[in-house]
């Protein structure tokens, strides 16, 4: 069992203040964003059948569960800040680890935060009273929505700055609220005059076949993405050998149940043709309940709360990877500083916020960076998961040789699923994927520049 680091005035350290409930809230809170409310339309357009969509959710959940088992063992073995960076560094060397940390620091996390905060603003702009969010501020090429998105990033960064326990409590409170509200709107959809016969119907315009089903599974995997963020804050989780596996496995099971519930509610309330042509299937499903048009506003409110929770979890985890890279001397040393009072990597948090705000000021142009980041993100999943095979074959390198059921099948299947999704991402957006590869490779001279700096 890992002990809480002793905090001294001479050298402040990260403290283990997150319990099992906080860690689980990071998993659930980050994963469940707005995707579950929107992706059913994309999935039925691909699969063409309500039953196949449900099967795609199950298959995507199983593959994600295999990934959770893999990361549970990695997190229990190496409960340090940084997640994938630590696993790749220890398995394949400091350069490989740095390329992961570099990409997540400069592109993946800031663009993810920008995308989430922009998503919040877009939902808010649907309310008539807030329609001004899409308007420019005078002659300045910035909209009110961009400023509001920056405000959300500032707020969440401030919460994370003043203590991981405060950020953890925020995450836990809003995750509980999110889960309760999701169950409530699913119940509303089930209260409509739906029909269980919808599950036997098909969408004639769907892609169908193996290609369509694979595309639906890929969409489900996107919706399950984000559970690995808890490994990045492992150094601040109490009893990480127990609580990280509990959070990953328990959290993903909870997510799977919620996804099945929401999907069933949507398919019960709406026939496949309406699901496929809807811009917001859950909103349309709730509209068929006794709430009527008010249901859309209710779903929008739930989506805002859901995205706020994701925003906090992503901000919390991203700064820890930047901190870990800098602590190893592979980046600017100031990024490894820990606040003497709050015991948080405050400079890394501020830097991440500044990068995110810069992306937001770019307007819609940052979306190219986000699609570029998706490729780098899944590449790191594949590489980090393969690290488990390296650690298993070299047991002397294990800091905590705790083993979980499912090896080698679980990590192998997760790697296969992630590699397939990585290939699909690369081919479907070749230009941005190539740019993503170049961004990763741009870290090579940066790494050697800091290596030479250490020698001087």
C-alpha cells in the first residue's frame, strides 16, 4: 500500500487526497460527455439496425473493459503522475515517453479542453436568451461565446489550482448529479408512448453489413474514450494499487450500464428512421414524453452539466502529464513546480489553461488541431497498452507486480481494437493524421535540446 508522501516546507510534493469515489468520478465524469446524447444517430446511420446498434455498444464496451483491465494493472504497478508517459518511458525509453508527453501537452489536452468548452457554449447558445453568444464583440474578431468558453476554462483551472481535493470534490459532486439526471431523462423517454417494436426495425438508408457495424463500434469506442485519465493522477490517489483498478473497472461498468439505458430509452421512444435523422436523438426522445418541447431544454441542461464534469476531469489529468515530463528534466523545469500551499502542479495547470485559451481565440480553426490530436491520443493508447507485455516479460522492472485476470488476452484485444480505430482515423483524415505524425516527430529535436541542456 502506497503511503501518503510526507509534505515538507523545503520541497512540497503531490499529496494523495483522492479516494476511490473521486477516482471513479474521474473515470465516469470524463467519459460521459455529450457523445451519448448525440452518437445514437451516427451509429444507426452506420449499422442500419436498432439491434446492431445495441450490439455495437456491447462490443465497444467489452473492448473498453479489456483496456480498463490493462490500465488497472499498469496503474497498480506504477502509481505515478503522468499515466501513458510513465508506461511508455519505462518500457521503451525516455525519448518515446517524451514524444507522448510532448504531444499531449502541446496539442491533445489543450485542444480537448477547447473542444469541450466550445461544446458547452454551443449548447447554451440554443437557449433564446443566450443566442448572443454567437455574435461578435463589436469589430473585434472574437465572439461572446469564445469569451464564455475561456471563462469556463479559467474557472475549472482555478479550482484545480487551489487543490486536488477541491477539484476531486467538484468532480464527484457533478458526476453524481450527472448520473442522476441521465437516469431521470432516460426515465422520461421511457414514459413516452414508445414501442418496443422499434428494436426490430431497420433504417433503410444505413450503411449496413460488416463495414457499417465496424463504423458503429468505432463510434461506440469514441463514446467510451477518456477512462484512462485517472491513471494520470495516480500519484494523488490514496491506496492506488486498490483504488485505481476499482475506479477503472467499476467506473467503466457503470458507464456501460448508463449507455445501455440511454440507448434503450432512445430506441424505445423513436423508430430507427427518426433516430438516424435527428440532430439530438435524446432531446427528441424526451420531447415525446409528457414534458413535450420543454424536454429539449432539460436535455440541454444535462449536457452542460455533463460537459462541465468532463472539462474538470480533463484539466486535472492533463496537467499531471506535463508535470511528470518536466520533473524528469525533459521539459522546462518550472512546469515541475508544486505549489507550497495547495500541493498542485500549479505552473503546469496555468500553462495548460493558457494554451487552451489560445486555441479558443483561434475560433473554429482549432478543430483541425483537435482532429490531429485524436490520432496522437489513440497511438499513445496502443503504445502504453503494449508496455504491459514488456513489464510482464521483465518482472524485475515492476515496482508493484500486481497482476490481473485477462492477461494476455485482454491487452491484446484492446490493442487490436485501438489499432483498428487508429488505422480508421488515419485513413479517414489522412491530412490531419500526417500532420499529427509530424507534430509528434517535432518533439525529437526538443527532447535532444533539453538533453543537451542537462549536460551543460
